[in-house]
C-alpha cells in the first residue's frame, strides 16, 4: 500500500514511474545494487524492458481487488438440472419437490422434500464451486428456474411394482427388476426380496388364537394384509377391528406396520382428517391406522373420500393446497362400535368389520413383535402368493352374506332403527303394513298388539323401551326403506292401500307365533359361526370349484311342494336317516382265506367308491343360488335349504312329502345340490309309499332279495341287520352286531341268515 501511494505521488509531479512484476533478491537488494554489480545497459535490457507503467499496473490492482460477479441464475440452473435430473423432480400434481434416494436406506424411493431443503443443497453446490457474492434472491431465482427445468406435471407410479430394499417385484409378471428413478416409486418394504424365508408358524398360530379359530375372520385378516401389500385401494374397503383391550387389535396393526415399514404407515385420529395439514401427511403412505377410536365424529366426508378413492385437498404449512388421491388402505380399531348405521349405504359397503374377542390375561402376554420378526419375510412371500381373485372374493364378499354378523351387530348397537328391525320386524313378501304417524299409539308393552300396530307406533314403543331417541315421522319411512333395501337387501316398496293409507310392502311386525323365526342378528351369527366361507373350507386361500352330485331325477315328479312360505311344525318321526360320515376304515373287512381276500377287495373297492359318491361336501355348495322366496342373503338361504333337506328326509310317506310348504324351485335346487345318491334313493322310496302301503314288506325292497330287518352274514363272517336299501347302487345299510356301526355293503356280498321281515330298527 505504501509503494502504491509513493508511485501515485511521483506520478503527480510528472516523474515516470515503472513497476517490475517480480524481483529476484539474488541480484541485489534493489535497482542500485543491480546497476553497480552490472552496468546500465544490462539494466535497460533485462529490467526496464519488463517494467510495467505504474498507471497500467495500478488499474489491474484495482480490478483484482473488486469481488468477482457470480454466474447468471439461468445458466447455473441449467447446469444443475442436467446433472441432477435423476435426483430431483418437482411434482406439479402434489406441488412439492421430490428427491430420489433421499437417505441410504431409501434405495429406489422418491421422497417429498421442502423448497428450503433444495435451496440448502444448491448453496452447497455454489460453495463447492467457490462462487461467492450472491444473496437470498439469487438462490431463490435458481430454485424457481429449477422448478421449470425439472417439472413433472403428473406423478405416474406403476401400481404393479412392489419395491423391496434390494429389487422390485413385478406383481403382473412375477419377475424382479432393478431399482430405477423412472419407476417413480414413493415407498419400499424394509427388507430384501431374496432373503432366506423360514416358516410363519407363530404368526399363523396367533391368527388362529385371535380369531378363535374362525376361518372366515382369519381369511379376512390375511387377505386384507395382502391387499395392503399390493396397494389395492381400488377395492374401496377398510378394516374395522372391534374388541376390548388386550384382545390383539394392536398386535395386528403392529404386524402390518412391521411388514410395511414404519415410514410407510401413518397413525392419526378420524377427527384429524378435517385438518388439511394432517391430510397432506397421508401422501406417499401405504396404510393409515386410526387406533382406539372412541367415536367416528360428526364429519366423515374426508374419510368417505379416503376410502372411496376420491381426491383429497391437502396443504402444507405456509404453502398452497394440492389435490391427491390416497393410494393406500385404512384400518380402524375401537373397543365398541363407533359408526352410526344412519351414516349411509357407503359405510356398509366399505366396512370389513372383524371382532377381536380373545382377551389374553396380562400374565400370559408376551413380546409378539419380537417373535414375529424372523417370520416377516416368509409371511410377506405368502401374502404375495395369494391370487388376486381370492383377495377380491374375500374382501368384496363374493359368495358371502352382504352383511356380516359383526357389522350388523354394530348397527344394532348404534342405531335404534336397526335395533327395532332386528327385534320386531320380519320379511314377508305377502305382507303390507301401515306406516302410521302416531308416536304414542302404544302406552306400554302390555297394550302392544303387533297385528294391528303401525310401523311407526311399534318403532316408537321400542325406542322408549331401549332409551333411544326416535326419528321424526317425516324421516322414519325414508330411513327404514334405506335400511331394509340397501343394507339388508329386502324386497320392499312404499305404496298406498285401498283405504289411501301409506304402507310398506314386504314386511310385517313380529308376533308371539314367530318365536321359531330367528332375528337377523341370530341369522348372521349362525352364518358367522359356520367358520368357513362357502367354497373355502379350513380357511384355504386357493381358488375353489363348485361341485355337486349331478342332476339325478326330477323331485317334482316324486312330490309336489306347495307355493307357501316355510311353516315350522313339530317334526314327524324320522323314517329314513342320512348316512353318518363314513371312512374307509369302517368298510374294511378281515380276510379269512385267499378267496375271501379277493372278494373283500372287490367289495371294499365298490363300497369306497360308493362312500365317496354318497357324502356331499356342503362347504363347496354355492348357497347364493338357492331360490329363497323372501331373502337374498346367504345365511338365511343356507339355513332354509338345510331345513328343507332335513324335512324331506324326515318324511315317511308320499303324503308327507306333498305336504311340505316349500316352492317347487326350492325343492328342485335342494334335490340337485344337497342330496347324495343314497339320499335320493331314500327319498324315491318315500315317494313311492302311501299311508296304506307303508308297512307292506314289498314297499321297501321290491328290487332286493332281502327285507329290512333281515339278519345277514358279511364277507368277514360278521353278522348284521339290514336297515335301508339303495336301489341305485344296490347296497344295504347294515347295522353290525360286533360294533353297532352302520356301514354300507354291496348286496352281492351279503348272505341271508334269517329273514325277520320288517323288523324295527335297533
């Protein structure tokens, strides 16, 4: 600085001033030493020729002292975009930045990040390039330009790709793929696909315990987990677990969280769905859990959108809102029913209500999460092995009742109208019942007469007895029709009768004579206790195939069923019984010689084939096709079909068969689907009996050389009595003396010992 001032002052007095760019001290301490040691000519040639005028030197120093101007924001944004095009994208659909592989454990995953995060990363890039002299606006300009250079209008994520930590599994082709940015995946499972997978026995045992061995409920829980894994939000279903504390609800939700990874699951309250900031947190999640809810709240519009695949409006703090679909599934847990039956038909369609009633004592509780952890990979692979068709059948209720026992119980407990329908209303296609408007038609139950009561009067009496608030008369009929037609599937209509009074066709009020007709809660519970869904015994999750025993004969030629509804009366004494379940052990015989062995072999083969044909597996029957005269749900159809079968088998004469009060289509259906060959033979025999010929020996066995009650010898040498004859397979049901077992034998293998004629059955 001192030299600079000296040169500047000398220049003012007209003294020529020059500056040497560098000086080697070996040549002397200064110019004077150089001239003394050399000569003036050397000074001119070596030094003065390289000297720079002071004016030029000072100008360069001033320019070097000024800070350098940073590159233009557009040029820098373009360069950054080219380098980071597979690392950053701005999603126009969600109004947010997305970063690929944001963390080391997020391989193949795009994660939402903030504008501030991108700004910080750009600042680090500028520092690495030693660019200085910029401010906040410079960074904001670069971020704004990058949004345009890395803009993606729609976030198109392939729904058929299931990401693991080491690869991607293609659900459509069954092949594995490498991770790549263009897949646009926003989540991944926290485990490798190619991991060694042991069994999942502990998870399986716990599912059996939690569902108390109910195969329907276990199947639903497993298929829901499989649907969550596949992101089957298109099914428009949510799972509702209902049960007291300590029954396993949290264990199931923790199991799903462990399978999916905690970063892919979010937990919140139903009330939080009314907050836009909370809605924004749903983006990129696979499962939302609403744990231990005390109530559903008053506003369920966003929950309806969430479970229905509609657009939600989210907003992050201090940012504009954005629309998005929640491409995941929902799970609700509660100790008691929380959804009101009057919420709407959409709730009935979408709810998968599952009871959790297996309360584990505190001293028996254990760390199930730790026990399940080694089996998560095996369980994940099992879930992927379940066919899509089976998942859809289980969750959409194909081949099952439209209303589950748990869901109907929930509605009965939460809604007075459903409770009244369950307790006091019966479906009757021939009935017409006045709606009415008098809430005080009946002062007390002792005055109540269901044969003359209006529907509204009966309903109001029921609400008073159950301490509920009744609907107004203006809303009553509309809500009732909604419940009966849309929820229960009853065939009901509203009309005027001849007196000009409004009535509902298809229902009547329950009377004291209807004690044999179960309530709908009992009907659903009866179907639920069966445990196995139609066509899927033992909770088997592989596709099932319907099977029947063929269409042998025409029952309407044997009997004529009247077109009346079922009227349950005391049963007549059973004359022909369906065979008990048989196995090959019951039909095996002990050989006494080589010839008897050959004979026994032929007899055994014949009987084994007959046994297979004589037993109907009702779990493979599609009861949804049964022509029930008043109801479309499967449990009532199954129960009525079985009742008809039992009544037909209990009939002893043609007259009793003709007196059965079932429709012709019902009789034909039961004949085709529920009767084995031997049972059809028994019915055919019954149809040939009249009251006059019932006890004639020839009536029972006209085509056999034996009479019922004859003592016969079997091929094994054992003795037995003939019980009933199957003319189609030419077999006798024999009551063996040795073990008092009833077993079917070929007629050709029997030897008459003593004919006792029509001896009574033992």
